[in-house]
C-alpha cells in the first residue's frame, strides 16, 4: 500500500471510521486529488513525492500553495 494511502487510512481510523470505510474514503479522496491513479491504488508521481514527505513538509507545501492563490 502506498505510504500516503496508509497514512490517511490510519488517520481516518483514529477518528473512529471502520477500517473498510476508512480505506474506501481514503482511496476515493486520493484518486480525486491526483495522488493515486484513477481506479487503482497505485500512486502517481505526486503521490509518491507527498508520501515521502514528513507531515511538517506537507504542511509547508499546503501553506505555500495557499499563498500563491
């Protein structure tokens, strides 16, 4: 399982979602955001890069993107 998918599934489970539901939600959200290839659980280049980032690095990336808009 890609790191980014595993991380999001764990976050959703921590919020009380059952594992199957968390997995479905995470897969759908990551496909929509371009981190997973449509219809699969294979990561895109973006998904691999973001999966390798630390939570702090992802936060900085989100903040930088928000400032550009």
